[in-house]
C-alpha cells in the first residue's frame, strides 16, 4: 500500500499544478533594444562592429581600473610584508601597463581609421566592386 501511495503522490501533485501564465511571444523587432539586430544588413554591420569595439574598450578600461584598485588595496593590507608588497606592486604595474596598452590601441585604431576617412562610430564595411 505504501508503494502505491508513493507512486500516487507525485501524480496528484502534478495534476493539481496550475497552468503557467506566460505571455505570448511578440515581435521583438517591433520596438526596443533589438532594432539594430533586426535591421542588420551588410551595410549596417559596420556600425554594430564599431559599437562592439567601443564596448570592449570600455570594459577593458573598467577591468584595468579594478585591478589597479585591487593592487592598491593589497598594498594597504600587506602590513609591511615584503612579499605581499611586491605582489601588490606587480598588480599595480600590470594594471597601469594594461591601461596604457588599451589607450594606445584605441589611439592607433582611431588614427588608422581617420587616415582612411572612417570613424569608429560609423564604421562601414567596403563593398567589393563587381561582386
């Protein structure tokens, strides 16, 4: 008898479940944040790539600044231990070098794109003639 009750309890539990009140899936391209992806063509792909590059640069700067703050915090809590101070100094130096590399890469990319008459905000992919 206990086996039958053990078998019937999950069935009874599932039979009393209420239906989900999910909303129907609408058209995500109607309005909102996905319009850029819905209207994606070969001509508008450059703008998306440019926006993603700017997002990557901003994220890299934020990560480098957090590493700089983390190295400073480790230096503060090192309590004079030479090994911990050296490790904290390495974090700070690595974060500063990372920031310099990020800013130089952005500068070089901007100069190269400016040389070709393109900016990072309105990046366009050239078309091959005759294709």
